[in-house]
């Protein structure tokens, strides 16, 4: 593909799932204190009948509405970790993000994705196969749930709906840049340790590290990675990568970035695209990357 894809084409490949389901009930199971803010343990029920465990980190009653991020958790071949990543972290991170977000007055919602945490069964393989037979890729279901979560987040009284971001690392980063492209209410997108041109990744033989959840049949016939991420323009986007990361080898990263830069230049907003690239970094966040992400969110949201 040489031309930018149409949004409708992307939605069709994802099984036209985004926007067909919304969160209709939120049940608070517990509330804890985190840095003077509320950490709510929620069950979110969708119109599709899914019950999604989630953490909602937000200011106490009486506070003025604040900016917020939809925090997308990683995969890491560890199905026991889902939404807990927000408050407990995982080895790829310097530390959990929750305390840092509270410190800069940023609320967060983290949904537990299918196959992870309390939703670990059915597993990734079973969910993917069932979805593909029905032309409903698991990746599309994940994005649909995240989009519904974003809408729910925007509707909360203590959230400023004009200052919404999305962020994540690895699988979470992939979710972030796709959702940034498909959800116009996202003001700022952060992806870490994931962005690459997938066709180039396949040509390099470097694609098999990705989980089967990410399979979208026919994707290469309509768009390259950078063209999809480029649909985020003119809104702010930060792409973070290490050149020793198996998922972002230089050739694949540079091919994706070239398309992304072209999209922002075409939109006349080249300054809204930012990168953080480390030559010696693998599939993990560094201290410098953490600082850059927080600075970006503080400035762009």
C-alpha cells in the first residue's frame, strides 16, 4: 500500500467491533489509598456481556477535573499479570507508573485484557481461533474494549474529557498507537518498545516473538504500521524504542517511522511527533525513557 488507509477499511479488518459495545455498569469492589488518591478496584460490564476487571486511579471528592490516561498493560508471556501492572509493575519497567502519575496529577484507568489476570481463561490461543473463525480478531476485541474504556473514562465527573491520553509498553504500546489512530478523542499517545513496520519485521524473520492475539488477517493488503499510526496526526504522539529490542530492529523501526513522519509532515504538524530512541536498549523501559514519557504527558496533556 502506498496511500494512507481509510478508517473504515481498518475497522472492517478488526471485525467492525469498535463502537459496538460500551460499558453499561461499573461496580466498585474495593477502594484503597494511593498517594492521597482513590484506587478503585472495579468490575466493568459491557453491552457485549463481558465483565472487565479494572483499576481506576483518580483524585478524591471535591477535586477539580484532571487529565487522564488509558493505561494499556503489556503481554510479556505472563498471563497472571494484567491490570496489576499499573500498581505493581513488571520486570520491563523501572517501577510501577501509578505513583508517578499521581505525582503529576494524572488519573489512570487500566482494563484487564482478555487472556490476562482474572480473564486468563479461555486462553490466548482459544480466544484467537474462535475469533478468527467468526471474522472477529481478538486484537479487535481488545481495541473495542479499550475504546469503551476510554469513553467511560471521559464520562467521569473528576476527569477532564478534553485531556485524555493513552499509553503502554509492548502489547500495551501496540494497543496505544492503534487506539490513538482510531479514537479521535485521544489527545496524546505514548507507545514504548513495540513500534515497527510489520512487513519488514516478517521479512527479517523477527516477527515470531509477537503473540497470536495480534493477528489481523489481510492487514498488509491495506496498510503499513506507520500509515495506521499516522492517522493520529495532527495529535501528539511519542514513540519510544531501543535498537536492541527484538520487536523494533532498526530496519523495521526506521521503515515504520518513515511512514509516520510522512503522515505528520503531510498534516503540517511535524512538531507533534516525538521520538525517544536508545541505541543500546532492549525490550524494556530505561530511566531516561520514563523521564521522557512523564515529561511528554505533562506537556501534551
